[in-house]
């Protein structure tokens, strides 16, 4: 869902892709870089980020765990000190482990919530105030078709993506008139970690 006009010229825009060590996050960072954006890539693992930065000039690699609010705040403060408010935050960090109700695993249920939902809230808490003050920028959340309805093996994962769908819809209503864009990406089945 995107109810805001798309950004068509990425030259000189500052984008932060969180969850950029592999898969859709890394590919999105690559495509944005190709279109001229200044890209900040974040994830827990430094090696894939450094590998990305070594082949993409004008890129900053920042390790960070979205489940640790202090790390999120420190990364956001560094980015804002270097570049000012973001033009795009793409919250793509995610966790998935198949689970069915017959093998209910509370620790995995909580881990999905920590990474997929709370991690997004920590990112928003760290960047939204500067975007609101600047009255510009775009927030994009990585959802999933698993957020629309219950799917097999998605007992832990699906509810976190449903929460992101709802969050994006409400944020759009609140932020649209302030000049901020909000979107959620709900891909289908993709061969990615």
C-alpha cells in the first residue's frame, strides 16, 4: 500500500535501509544506490554491510540490532548528525521461523515480536521526530502477505506483519497532512532469508 506520490528522483536523497545484509533489504539498497541515493545500510552483521559499502560509493555501513533501542538511537543520531533528516527509512529487518500451534514456542513468538514489530517501533521512535519537524520524508515498512490472513507455518510471523499493516495505515492518516509519506511493502513468497 502506498497512498503517497512515489519518489521518482533519488539523486541526493538520504535513505536508511535497515535489514540490508541480505535479501530484499540488500537488493533495495542496491537499487536505490543505482538511482543516485546516499544509502545507509544497517543490520546486525558487519561483514555483509562492509561488503556492500565496498562496492557502492557514498554508502555508510552501520551495525545495529533493532531489538536494542540504545543501538537504534545511536545509529539514528549519527545519521542525523551527518546528513540531517532522512528522505526514506526502509524498515526491512525481519525474523521468520516456521511455527504451528501444535509446537507452540513462546520464546520464538516473542522473538518475532521483538524483531518484526518492536524493532520497527524503535526505529520510528528514533527518526520520526526529525522527519515531522522537517515536514518531509517517507517511511516504508516491510510487511508480508502473511499479514493479511492466517497462513500455514506463520503462527509467530503472521501476527507481526498484520500489526505492521495496521501501523502503516494509521501512520499514513496521521502523517499525510504533514507532508510525510508512508508505505508498506507486502511481498508474496520470495526466496530470501
